[in-house]
C-alpha cells in the first residue's frame, strides 16, 4: 500500500459487465488521492499465466483478489499499479520523522513522503499555499466556489515532483545522506546527517 491513505477495498454488487476472476461479484477497486476509482483487471499472458493491471473502466475481466506477494501502489501523482511487495529498508519512525520535519519546518502540509528501497523521498506540489492564495484572491471577483473548496480541489489535482531524498548509507548507525533535485537532469549531493 502507498504511504498516503491507500483505500483498497472489495465491492459487492454488479460488475457493470465483464467477469470476475475468483469469487463471483467481488472486485478490487482503489480510489486514488485525486478521487479517481481504479478497477483491478486480469488477463492471460502469452506464457499462460495471469497478468494484472488497473484501469478506470469497470468492464472487462475483473480480479476479485490481490495475488499473493503483491500490493496496490499509488504514485504521488495518482497513477495506480499492482506491484510485488518490496522490503522496507527504512523504518516507519524514520519516515514519520522526515514527514513531520517537512510539514513543520518547511511549512508544507501537502508534502508526500514515502520509502523507496533504501531511501526516503519527499515530493512537493507544484504550487504552494501562498501562490494558491494569491491566485484565488485575483480570481475572487469572478465569484463561484469558496476558497476552501477551491483549495481542496487544488490539493487533489496538484502535480507532485521529487525534491529531496534521504538515502540510508549505514544501516547499523542509521546514517543517511541528503540529496536534493536540481532539475538540471541530476541530483545534487548534500551532507550526511
């Protein structure tokens, strides 16, 4: 499951076409952070094995179970995948420490912080709250929806980019290197913490 509220669930009822693999009318769905519902589908590969993929379309061959050893994963920008369960080399406490620091010290409550292998990656939205408030104030004379409603929609639709990575370099002492993306096609090395 993703680090940010992955809501995988089974739904009962009509499948709206197609057939389910396994248990009749049960299907696996996932609602991503943007509010889009994805359905887990299956197909037979050329080798004769079952293959799985997510689609927004509720018709087709729907899977009723997640295969053993797999998990639903949502990328920071809302794309949904079924992937093999990956071992976490960083602890939940370390992830929470980075998440709290980013939200508190950087004043960025909408940051997405997740583990990727031996790293903790920080993703930030393409527009911060201050920029949003300026844009909303400029558009205010045109009326319409409240600022709170617009901000909720903005949070759902924001594009996220990786801006910082903490890489575990010494598992015994739990030492990390810090790198930030410079958007010139590479990472810039930081310091050890």
